[in-house]
């Protein structure tokens, strides 16, 4: 039994800090057309997993500051905080507030794992890398009065027999969906702007299909989002998973690469298993930019064809683009915007290239003295935080703005989406019109905020 002074159970609070991209921080999203009960899309699954690893003799609670305020007066013995880069400053504020009250703090997540020395200025201990195996040691050491400064997994953990995340510690109405599931970790690619390989390794690791199916069956709804960085990571395993999902009568989506378009058998299985669409990182219509980003497996000359193939199966596509690669000149940026507008993508987002700590471009830009902004809150892919190579900063900002405004312009929507009957097409049109409104409001709000 894990006890503290006085014979009480250890009370642990796990916290997900708020971030400046959260809908609750954008005033116009809380009224009018965008008024909804949910305050965030999905919960911090990692904290639900950590809660599942905690001994039964601990009293665990989760506070997601994106949807509810933190009660600093609540009696807590130990606090665990996870953070991405853009909410790290808020994580540090929370940690400092608890330590002033005499409550020890443990930090983890991708930012603390990449910059542990920085994190240790605000906490008693840092967990570097994946928490499996380490969190149990943290709780044991704390209960024995010997909390270490650093906990690090020397190897990437096995994904067999993972516990079911403690979703019961959440308030479902706070989220669009609490039904997020992870089936794999890692990636063999090393895209220059991506931190996945730094945190989860350069090899795919898979959960046994039977474990994934068991977790999905435990969910309260058949609407599921699979949060893998790439659900189409290994053809044989992907097909095995999709076949096992067919009897579950799901409606699900995930992220994958555009290369799934060249695999009709897997696409057919995806549809049969209930897939409604994919988020796909296209990044750029410039071959030079993709090669510079170490994403040579994307062929922009095939994008339009591949998009139409995937959509012919009745699947929606959310395309993601990154603007500001070193190879991007003005003509290249104009080309990417034009090709995105003339594609048949259902939805798209256009992000600034962002040198997150631990990525290839972070290391290179830092050595070259090209990082212009040291405020972690701006590292959210909506701000320019470095000096571009072939265009000026103001020009790149105008191009990102142009990309959003043109893609969600009504005249472009008509050409891109066309008109057809059916609930799915009506839904796509409705969301695009909402994004058309949202984009203009958000850009005006952001511009006023930065003045």
C-alpha cells in the first residue's frame, strides 16, 4: 500500500495545461455560429493512460485546463504535468504555483523530454520519453521519500497488454469525442519538421490487434478517432486491423499518408470497417520542398489523382500543408496555394513551418542563428518564429493568410466541392462554410491581437 504521512492514500493530480490555440481562448468561438457545449476536441489521452498505470492505492484525478479551471486549493500530495511546446510556459506557471504551496511536481511530455534542464527549473522530477514503467517508479519513489530528478526509459516500451486508459476520470460533455485510441507508435521517416521520431523512435511499434479491438469495444460510442501518426504504416498489419474492425459497426477517422491511394484493397477494407475520412500531411506541391523536408515519399505530381482516388471510395480528406521551407520562394508558395485550391480536398489547413525543439530544423536553425522568437507560446504553427531562406518574413505571413482566405473563399468552394445530394456532401459544405466564416474572423482577431 502506498501511504503518506498520517496514513492517507497518495492524492495525485494529473494536469493538461491550457494553450493559446484552445477554442476557449478565442472569444468569437464562444458565441453565435460557433457556440457549442464542447470546449475541446479530444482529451489528453496520455494522462488517462498514466492514471491507468497508477496503483489502486492512489487517488487519481485529471484536470484538463482546456475545459476546466485548476483548483489550486484542492488537497494534493503530488502533481504530474504534461506539456507540448506551445503550452510549456503555462505548464511552468502551474508547476511554480503548486511548488509555492509545498506540493512537489513531476513533469513529462514531449517538451520536457526534449528540454529537461529547462523543465527542471520548475519541478522536482522529469520523466523523459514514454511514461510506461517510469510512472510506477515515480509513485513508488515518492511514497518512499526518494523522488529522483530524472526518470528515463533506456528503450522504447512494448505496446503489448497496455491497460485501458482511465476515460472515466473525464467529463465526456467537455469534448467533441473522448473516444480516441492509439494503435501504434513511432515512424521510420525523419521529416525535418516532425518530432515524432525523437519521442517515439524510428521504428513502428504496434499494439496487438486483439488489444485494440478490446479497447474499442469498451468505448461508450461507435464514433472513434485513431490518433496514430500514420494508420497506414505497414500494409499487412493495417489490413489485419481493418478486417478486425469490420464487425464493430464503427464510424472512424485517422491520419495516414497519401500513398494509401495506391492500395485499393486497403481502401476497400477501410470503408468496410467504417472509415469516413483521413487527415493527410501533403505539406507542399513543391518537389524540392518535400525533398528538403526529408519527405520524398510524397509525390506532388500525383496528389490530384491520389486525392480523387481516395474520394472515389466515399472518404473525406483533410489535407495539411506547411509553408516556409527553405526551398519555398514566392513562386513555389503561389503554386502550392493554387494547386490546393484546384484539388478536390474537402478541408485543408495551412501552417507555418515551425522548428519545434528536437526536430532537424530546430537543430539547424539554432546553429544558423535563424530563430527569431523564443516565446514557446508562439510555437503553435500559427506564428512565424524563424527567418525564412528565400522570402521575407512579412511575405511569408501574407502567403499563409492568402492560403487560408482563398481556400475557404465561396467561389473556390463551389469549384472545389461542386454540388451533389446526400448527407455527407451537405455536411462537408456546412463545415466548409463554417470554416469560411471562422477563417476570416480568426485572421482579423489575430491581426488585432498582434497590433
